[in-house]
C-alpha cells in the first residue's frame, strides 16, 4: 500500500495510491498520525478499501507530507562510507544520532526556503523509516515488526549552522522546509529488498548523488534496535538513515551550495521522487 496526504498545506487529507491513481480515504481515516499507526491502521485500511468505493483525486493536486507531524525525526549521520570519506570524517563505530525539528516538515514538492543569513544550504537524499509499532529495547530480529513503511526524505542542512556555530547539529538541520517527506509512504510489502535500492539527487539537472542502500554502514534493523535502547520510538516517528556521497560540502575542487532559483530533484527506487525549488527567505 502507498499512503499519501493531499490538499492545502495544513489541511491535508489522507489518501492512497492504487494502480498509480490517487484516492481519498478521509471517510475511513482521520489522518496518518500516531493514533493511526498505533491502532493497526494500515491493516484496517487495507481491509476497508476492499469493500469501499473510494472517491478519486486529481493527480495534479498538491501532495503534503506523507504523514502528519510525528513526535520526532531521528537522523543517522555519516551512514555511507563514501559520504564519510568525502567529508573527511572517520567511519563511525556506532551510529551518529541527532534530531531534526518536526516544524521543518513540508510536502515533497514544496519550495525550499533558504534560511536567513544562510551561505551553505546543502542537500541530502535519504531513505527514511516510519515506525508503526511502539519500540522499546527491541532486538534486531524483531525490528521489522515495528516498521510501518518507508519514505523518501531530503535532509536539507545548513553546513555553517551545523558545523561552524558550535553545539549540536540540530541547528543546521531544522530550518523551515528542511524536511520534505514523500511523495508517499510505501508499506514494507511494496519493497522487495530495502537494502538494494538506488537513491539519487540532481541539482539543476546535474546528477550529484547516485548511491544504493546496499552501502549503508548500519542497516535498517540495526538502526531501529539501536535507537530503541536509548529512547522509545513511537508510532509515526521518522528515522532518516543517512546520505551517500555527492553533497555540496563534498564537491571538488570546492564545496558549493544552493542559491535561489536552483531546482533539486531526488528519488529512491520504489519510493517515488520529489522536486524542490530553492527560494530566498524574505521574512
């Protein structure tokens, strides 16, 4: 199943994609939120759809974030060897964990707002995990039972804020519009092998990131299990798993970053694609 949310920003309705067509399920589901995932909502929705005539939705409509604002976005840093190498960082021996503010979440094709005083706004295509069942001290063997699905995420980062302003990385990760999520959440049965997916990103049509999830240092079940040792993962929480080489910070011979008018496009096999137009912050 593929879950979407559509409509005006802040007033999105839940929907599904069936045979590449959009359908409204707001008569069956309030929203794709913690309550939905915790209540075995995906299974119930699948059953309800079998006996319900769903209203169709124009595919030209705006898609919102693929889920309602979660309790947290947890990020894994430097989780591809090639990305660690391009940033001159050591390969981590344990996952590097940081947070991203949920207020950064926007729709997959909404504009990117370059923050006030930003000089180093960067891009990062990432596979994100959506938690479907409360996870606390889970084992790797049990981890998949706590996953609702997977989604495309662009982990935008302001590198000066992140790396040169002291303190935690969260400052460089949390500006408004820095977390476009979607176009859809794919349930696990939609993905044959989560550890063999191509992920890519272009800026103004130039291919800059072209990786594969087979190169993750810490794999999906390990990440879920590891994080659950330190915090309770709630249904609907998002874990974004890191980015391959090709970010602005790693460009040769000199790093370069986004400017107003740039167009960023990205995608992951089985999880669709998204597109953001960079615009300056005007207050």
